[in-house]
C-alpha cells in the first residue's frame, strides 16, 4: 500500500530470500525507514495470497487494514494485521509521511 508518502509492503517467502531482499531495499536511498514486524519465523504458506499492490490515500490506509482484519479467518493473518495496525497507530502520518 502507498499513501501519504509511506509505502507499506508485506514480504512473504523463504527467510533467506526475504532477508536478502530487505538488505537490497535498505541500500536504496528512496527508503528512509524500514520497519520489520517479524523476522523470527519462516512461514511456508502465504498469509495473504489474495493481496495485490494497492494505492490508497493516507486517510484510507487504516480503513483498508481494519477491513482486512475484520474479514481475516486465519489467526496468523489476524495477528499480522493487528501488529501492522498497531505500528500505524503508533506512528504519525502527516502530509510528508514523517
């Protein structure tokens, strides 16, 4: 998701591949802050197989995630979404995305 100058991406796949990709993303000067919600476990199946990239406004980011949480059937999906929402709630989304 992208909104208010903030880009959220949920990366799924083999742990080594994800860690390599995270290192590559970290080298890109366009990325100022990278927040990892979890790096401790490797999940073999996708948590969000129906998700695609989506452009939303800053006003809609929380609503999109809340809707996804309300329809989450898998407990792992729900927990991941709760953690994502908590991170957003703890951050301030101003006009500059800072």
